[in-house]
């Protein structure tokens, strides 16, 4: 038999007789790691680091087992695993040898040190920008976290009963990957609900169920625009849309918001975008309500210029003192509006069920892309939610929570007046789950928010929601949805003490 051919090793090749010493120096009889894993790690590490060079003969399994005081089968299984992974070669009657695994393409020890100890960036330019400009809050509970509903009052017993029923009656397609635009029963229920409460004009076939508004936005960006296209965004506006559109390579154009919401200038109107993202029924975050005249102007412009209008109707169920204004989509006679809705604000965010209402010609493409890109699931949860709506539990929960949020809204307004009177304005306090406490323009609202967090109160600076910098308006977003009425006064008193330190 011809001897094994291999390249001259860079380091001395341990002989089989000395290999047990190499292992013994590292093998720990008291280690909590099992014998198999420990021996495998020692040999594999030696081979990868080329301390055990190609051609090194491993000792017979019996010899190594006796030297280490472990079962021979353990050594046999380690050798077999190393052979399976290509680290060693074994032949009947000729023993086991370290295989030639080839030169490493990169050697950490040979890499030049980075200047000033800085590590080479691991993220792409796009990824680095996304992380650098991320606006998602690290805390999602407590006074006064914006955008969080009162999840403690969710009718869990009703949901549990419906879920148990669906589990008993489930079909195989409810436990596998989704293959269409969502549960048919939920699409029917959403369509009926939107027609009855939001003035949306749609059939069940126009509804596509998604796993949250962010996923809906990803689909919109991927299917209705290309990198380099322009998107108009309300300024201030929803940071989530900003992040998604930027990640897809869109050019973001901030459009100022006035008392009626998005107000493009004459110059902006001369350069039509591909997408217009608006929240006309309760502008996020300042609460402006877009009147009928401006809505019609926006729709006419979109029809003439071939623009897609993305309507975010995120919390219009909760309006205090007046009835909710119907959705913009209900006025659209040219199929240019993509309507976004979610159950995160009305039920609980962890449910991760939202929906799109699409012009008929877009439905098939969106459904196919949804399954191609995201391999949707939650079909059983969708079926439970469908029953929750169909049996009237959703409408009952909305009515109950509207009263709860109205009382909390009033309590927060009262607390602000008690602490500041008319010194600081309240912006957009007629609907939703938050309001904005205005601050003087010279105040650093981000610094105020940081100081408030140290005092145990969570809030968000209004400047964070602006694309234009420096932000023209300063303030603090105060979410009251998840704060019990009796806790609002004491919590705001702590915040007021912080704010006074900056005035």
C-alpha cells in the first residue's frame, strides 16, 4: 500500500504515540461537558488550527480510550463523526489519519489591525443606514408609551373559547403554510366591518390579510415602486413607513402637515411621486383631520398623475366627541388607493394580524407575492379572529374601549391643565391613543424624553417624527391607552417636574 501523500506541514506533526499527551493536556475529567463532545472539540479544533497536520495518525480507539479513562465506544463515535465531516480518513487495517482539508482562505492572525481599533463594518450601506436611523422604541409598555392599547382588558376568555373550538374543528390547511390572500371568513368579516363603520367600498375578494402594517408596507413598496422612485411622506409622520420605503431604495420627500393634514406645495405638485403615504382620518402623530375638499383634490391628483395613495387608517375607531370621518378609500373612483388597517390598536399588538384593501387588479399579485416572500401562516388565528368579528365580540370590545380611552384622554388633559394651565399647548387630542404636548421651539425634546425615561416615564420626542431637521415643531407624544385612569395624574406629575427643568 502506497503511503499517504500530503504537503509538508507548517508545524511538527504529532506522532500517534504523542497524540494522547496532546489530548490529555486539554481533556478535563471534571468538565460538565460530556466526554463525546469534549473529545470531538479537542480533535476537531486541533485539525482546524493545523496543530494536528494532514497525515497525522490518530491512535487506535482502545489506546486513546484507556489514556483518557473513557469508554471505547465514545472514541469510536468521535472518529466516525470526524470522518463523516471530512476531518479524518480511515481505512481498514491501516488506521485513521488526519485528512488534508486545504488551506484556509483567511487567517485572523494574518489580518492587519484596523486603524484605531475600529472593526470593519459588517453591515451593508443600506443596513447601516437602517440601523443608524431606527426609530422603534425599546419599551412598549407603561406611562406614557405612544401607540400601545390597553391589553389587560382584552376579552381573553371569549378568545380562548373560540380558539379551543377552532382547534377542535381545524382542517389541515389551517396548520400548514398559507397559500392565498388569507382566511376567507376573516376577509368576509373585515369587508363587512369596514363597509359598515369606515365607509370603505370593497368586496371580500379585495381584502388581503397580512402579519402587521409593516408587512403591508413592504408589499406596497416592493410591488408598486422601484428603487429610485419618490414617495411623499407626511412630515411629521409615521417612522415605520419612512424606514420601510427607505430600505427599498425610495427617495423620500417630506410634505408639511397643516391643520388639515398633508399640504404639498405648488413646486411639489409639479413633480409627481410614485407613492403618497397619508393618514387622513387621524394624522400620525399630530392628529390633523383631512377635510373633504382636500381629500378630493388628493384623489384627483393621484388619478391624473398615476400615483398610488397609501391610506393608513390605524386607529380611527377611537374618536371622542365626534363620529369618525369615513375613509379616503370610499371616495376613490379611480382605484388609486391602497387601504391599510390593523388589529394591533383595537385588540393587541402581539396578534400580528392586519389587512390591505386593494383595487381589484392588484389582489392577485399581492397575494402571490405575500406567499412567495413571507410564507404566511397564522391561518388558525385568522379563523378565530373571523369568528370573534362575526359573533359581535369585536364591536362590543371597541365600544367598551372607546369609553375607557375617552376617560383616560380626559384625565390626561386635566393633568396637563393642572400642571401647566395654558402654558403648553395640546396638539391633536381629539382621537386615537395619544396626544402631543407642545414645547417651546428652543427646547430639545429628545433630551426631555431621555430625562423623563430616567424618571420612570416613557414618552417620544415629536422631532423624531420629522424628516426635515431641525424639526420645526417640538413636543412630546403622550400615549394614554395603556395607563389606568388613576395612574395618569401621578405619572404626569413626574413628567411635569422633568419638563419644568427645561423650560
